[in-house]
C-alpha cells in the first residue's frame, strides 16, 4: 500500500469508475493461454477465473491467502489490512450489491482499481514458479499506485469501510481522544440510547497494539508502510472511532493475537449513497463588506465558480449567502477561503441545524480532548476562550451541558445579535470611522486650496500631497483590490472600478501637476488635490449614510428582537423560582410569566389564568383568554394574571424563530422584477464607462476647436468632465429598488399576521383572479359539534366503543368532534387494528376480524337511508358508521362560519374576483355554506378528493392566459391543492404538512389576511415602480449635468460624490414608508 492512501481525505469516483473497478479481474494482456509455459507477474501464476473463485466459501481469514509477516519479510510486506493483497476476489465478493458499490467510492475502491489495471502493462515472462502468492507483482503494484495516485490521495483509510461492514482490520481500538481543534460525533439519533458495538475477533491478524495515541507523529513521507495504521494519521488526529499511529501495528511477527475493535454496526451507518459518503450540505454565511449590487453580483458569480456549489441565494440587504455544497468535491472551509480570497469579504459560517450553545472556558483545549457526552454533536472553537457546542436537546439539556457534561463547569458567552444585524452594525461602524478620518484629512486640503492664504504653492502643495496620499492609500485603498478581484475572479465591472478610475486619475494628475510645479514648468491648471480628497470623502459619506439607513430599516422589522433574554424558571418544588438565560431552557421545564411580561417561548399553561395580547405575533388586536391547557406563543404579552407554563418548544424552534426563518427565506428569494434590475445593473457600469470616454473625447475636441484652448488645458477640462461622469452615476439605486421594498414588505406582513415564503408571492398576489376556499376549518371555524345521533336498531352500547376506537387520534375535524362527543359520554375506546385514514372519504379499520368504516354517506354507501337524507337536507355534515357494510350509526354535525367570512367573500367579489368552495364534505353542507356566503352554487364543489381539488385548480389556471389562483386550506388533504395553486395560503391552526406546501401562512385564523396580502402586493409594486422611475430619471439628468450637456451649469468632479446620497436615500425612504401605509382590511 502506498503511504499516501490513507491521508484522511475523502474522495469520490464516478459510477462508471465504480463499475469498471469492480468488474471481474482479467488476466494480464500479454500472457499466453495456460499451458504455454509463460507466466504473469514476475513468476506468479495466472489467477483462475474470477467467477469460479468468487464461489469459494470464505469461512474466516485463515481460508484466504496468508498475511505477509510484517517484521521478517525480506522486503517490505503488504499490510494485512490491504485486503486485496490477501485475496482480491474474496474482497470484491463482499461488496456485490449496487448500493454498496456506490458507498465504496469513498474508501475501499482503490484496492480493486489496482487489481483491475494489473494487466495493462506487459508482464515479464519467466518460468512458472512452484508456488505463487495471490498478490500483484511489485512492478504492477507501483504502476497502479502511480497511475491512481491522485485518486488514492483523495480517498480514506480502508479500515473505516471494514468497520462499517463488521469486518476486521489491522487498526486496533483507539482511545476516544483527539488532539485536533474540532470534535464531532454522530448527528443521527433514533432514540435516547447510543448503540456502539464492541466486537472481538480472532484469526490471522498481523496487528496487536496497545491503545493508540492520536497525537503520535505521522509517518515520514515516502516511507514504506507495513500497516495502514502507519499511514492513517498524517496530520493531527481527526475525531474518529478508529485511532491511528505512525508505528507498525505488528510486533514479533505474530498475527494471531486477540484484539478488540470498536466499530459501528451496519444499522448505524447513515450515509446518503446517492450523494456519496458526505453528500450535499446546506451552508449559510454572514457576509461583511458588501456595499452595492455589484458586490452581490460578484458574490454570486464567485460562488457559482466553486465546484460543488448549487442553489445559490444571496442578499445585499441581509448581508447573507446560502447555498448547497457537495463536500465530496469541495470542503466548506475550502469554499469559504476561496470566497474570501476572490471577493475580499469577511465570511462567517452560521448554523441552521441543531441547537447551539456558545460557552466560555479557560481550558478550551482540555474540553476538546474530552470524550463527547451523549447528545453533544460537535465542539467548534470560536476564539481562544470560547467555543460552540452543537447538541440534540431531546437527549441532553443545555443546563446539563454547562453544569456536568464535561470535567469542568462551563459559562455561557454573552448574547450575540442576529447575524444580519451584527454584520450590518459592524459595516456601518467601520464606514463611519473611515468617513470621519477622511473628513478630518480633507478639511485641511480644502482650506489650503480655497482659503485666501499667502502664496506658498510648494509648501501648501506638499502638505496637500501628503494628506491626499494618506486618503488615497488608506481610505480609498480597499477599493483597488475589490475592483480588481471583481474584474479578475468574477468578471464583473462594478461601481468600485469607477471609483478607482476617477479618484486615481484626479490624484495622479495632481501629483504630475505638482511635480511640474517643482521643476519650474507649472501647468496652467495647477494641481487640484482637493478634488480627489473631497471626492473620496463624499463617496465614503454617501456609503455610510446609505448603509446606516439600510441598517435602520432592517432593525425596524427585526422579528427576533421580540425574543426575551431571560426566563423565570420554576424549581422542582413548584414554588420557588430563579432567573436563567433563555438559552439554558430545556424540555420538561416550567417557567413563570408575571403580569405585563412577555412569554419567553411556546408552551402550555399548567396553572393560572390571564388574557394575553398576541398582536405582535398574530396581528390579533384583542387579548385572548388563557387558562389551564391553553397554548401560548413566544413574544406575546401577558395581562394581569400570573401563568405557569410548561415549555413545548425551545427558543431556537419557537414561533418567533419560525416566523423569522420564513421571513428570511422570503428576503433571500428574488422576484422576477429583480432579474430586470440585475440585467440593468450588469450593463450600467460598462455603459457609464463608455459615456465617460466619449465625454473625454468630445470635450478635447470642443476645447481645441471651439474654445481655442491649448491641448493641455483642453485635456484637463476633459478629464474633469469624465471624472464627474464616472462618479455621479449610481447603479445602487436600481439594485436596491426591489430588495428594499421586499424586505420591508416582509416585516409589515409579519406584523399583520401574514407570512410569505417567497418574494414572488408579493409580486403575483396583486393579479389574483380566482380564490378557492376549503370549507371545514377555513371558511368555518372547524369546531364541529354533534347536533344529533341515530343508532340503527338502538344498539348504542356495542357501537360507541368501537367507533371511538376507530376515530380516536385522527386529526380531521369530524373525527375530533366525534371523539369529544363520545368521551363526554364516558365511553372507552375498543381496540381497533389496521386503521387507515382516506382523504375525502373517511376512516377504515379492523375490529375482531370485522371491517368497520366511518365516513361520508357516499363512501359508506348509506345514502339511501332516509335519516341520512334528512340530515343532509338540513345542511349538516353527516358521518356514517358501518360494520361489514351494514349501517349501524349516523351522526349529524354542524359547523359555524367564521365571522369575517361573509365580508371577505363579498369584498373579493366586489373586486371582480371569482370565489369557489371545494370540500370533501357532503353536498348539502357545502351548498348551505355557499348560499350563506353568496357564492354561486356552480362554484361549490362537494365530495372532493385531494385529486379532485387539484384538477379543479388546474382548470381555473388554464381558463385564461392571465389567471392567478389562490387556494386557502388547512388540512393535510389540502396539501396537493396548496402546492398546485399559484399561491397557496395556509391557516395557522392547520397541519404542518399543509403549511410546508403553502406559499403564505396566516398566523391567526382570520381570512382578512387574504385581503391584506393583496393590498400589500399592490402597495409594494407601486413603490418598486417608483424606485425604478426615480433611478432612471436621476441617472439620466445626473450624467447629462456631469458631462456638460447644459453649458451654463455643470457638476464639478469634487462634488460628484454626493450623487450616491441623492440617488439612494429616496429609494430607502419610499420602501420604509410602507411601514406606515394604511390597510383597509
């Protein structure tokens, strides 16, 4: 085995390579037929046919080729963990299935690859030897290794694959310790237990070592390895179940000593075989340093050029980037490093998986060397004294980690702001500091240039040169690498390049003019250092004000700011309390909410009563009464009572975090209008540069031909006009026209109790033509009551327990109403097996070998019953119960319309929007609801299955070219329809399946959220159109003024830097104005 085959890296080969490598081994190409007296591989006999040998049973390792003794071999022997050197056919036969072949691409494939190519080179013809070992000749092995060296370097130690398959390897059990800077464990837990198998194996093993030292010095490069343990650790040990050292794993030439191997059973291996051993990982980065849309374009293009990156989402406003990364092609650290190198931005990885604690400890290294407690997934150092712990809260609590999980007690690190806000604050602070320094250095230059001072040109010029040089290097200096990186790596001509060109021209020209003055040949224009210094200062001021305004806009709608930082924990005695950090809450905790205080996180009231204001979360202005058993949500404000609440969701998963995550997703998405803005900004800078060149040429011609200036004077004049054109233009207003409005609209919608998941929703909602409602739980409250029941033949005693056993636990409103009704009669459920819920039909089960059904009349074939017809005539929802297709019970249920339903339907119809009902309920109930709401009977469809709802929506979507369909539903059976509609709207009280399929979530059960969404869409679109119009008008007139199109008025280059403030501030102001917009709904 080559010493480089186990360097700890992971790689992946194509499926074609896998199939080729695992194909049967062929004989050497140059070998004659058996019996010709010629042999292959330096005297080794030709191997028999693979098919025949693969059928030979392998009872244990002794049946395979004996392992070469490690210490007594005349030449460096093959390590016994190189299974191919024992018997390649046996090794290949272990991995017959296609699934395992794919998994092999990360570890064991190179050994079979080596076997595959042994016949590629001509074998030396030598006489047959009396005895041949079943292993390749040295020359062919070296050839194979050299040919596949890049692949081998990307692959990992074979021992990991052997452990996963319950096979023995030469790597003995190592201590669970490491000397690296990161500890990680398995991230998949199916229960509270942690199954690890400790296996003992006997046989011809060449390895028998003491517990391994993970920090042992790695093997020297190029040394001859006698075991894979010698080469498994070529850097500081990574956390793993298998240790590695640079020492030989064999001693005394004995291969028969017993050993123990710590491994993972086959059931514990949790790999995505289609993605490889590592697969794709979702990466979220906080980006610091983006100032304009050109920066965002550079970020996107750089990410697109990194191997393995897909599904890229970026946001200038949020200072964030998200993407999927195939870690078998590029590591996360490698991708981040390349991104920082190519863009110059600071990137910080954020986590969206699991729960995290950032803690302080004086002994970080000691913590890292300790064994991970059960439930702790990983430990990542962040600074010299802090590290981040990722953990599974269902297994171990936050307080348990801090207090007793490690050898020393830990301390929580201070709270950190939301990454988007903290990155923005840092950027604003740095921009403000740079602006202040630049202004302090510019003022003396302006005084020396414009104040009536005695004539001391050389002294004043020297001072101005020194100050201007400091500004050009330290203040404007960062623009140079940013512009060059954009041009070279991302091939983007952005605003930074225009700044670099204009300020550099002004500065260099002034330096040349000052040099001419010193030499006694002054130019007629003299030097103008005030132009470059004032230009840089105004540019920095404009960017600072823009960043500040953008940051304040983001903070104004920061939903996570509703989260409390401390909680009042009720002790185990039930009376005493203590204040703790909310990050230390864990499942099973009870916390107390005092009067007028905010609810810390989601939970259920276990004692006390009060009224809670949920307007900050749901938009519901009226307080909601809460008592024992009532659910409460994080961020809501308690009234006059005191509540003890049992925690149901930790802060990372509560309502505030859920809403914030959905809003962030919407902010990261880009509507179709943003694509137009991106195309415009892509051409903007090159066009402005071309205009500047044309302006330069025209003014030289005008100065010489018309104004009769000298060539030097005409050139200076042309330069000033060109500089002004380059600086005064601003694509930032165009780039911010859409995202600023979308960000503010998302915050406003959240305050109104409407959460949209994509920006396309805001863009499309204004064009709605059809609104389709589910009935139960959407147009109605979903709280059905049993109005009347009828039992056939009066057999009530036998029927009720069976029916309760059938519908118990079913989440459908009808089933829940029947369950509550029967439980109120003190009925106990019977045992029913094989329960199946059939959407649009009912529930099917088996009781004592008898088929039982509960559902609508048509499915249970109870329609002919006169009692059923009577209930249907009254518009009741009917549930029929049958035993062996015999009707045994009939229930009539009534639901109540939502109080706002009639207003919403009439408002939609007044706007010319078609309104429909599709429901799985009976015809009578659906038609009665439609009649009460003024919906035409033709638009009220009953007995609809999920497929029927989808088909109806598809029909509406294709009814005209401009059709836009809303669908409102709440149940799991509505998920298909929600996904099929142009915009699916989910009621918060519905199921998680329906919510995941929807585009919009109404955080309170109020249909007026539909009207809010439509009105918000129209208001947002008007602001986007205004921003585009303003950007066009500003740039048109600003460029004309700067280019000298108006002879009697122009913008001097020194003041052109004000352009960014003038162009961007109105865009931000118009977007923020959406917060105070009035909504009729």
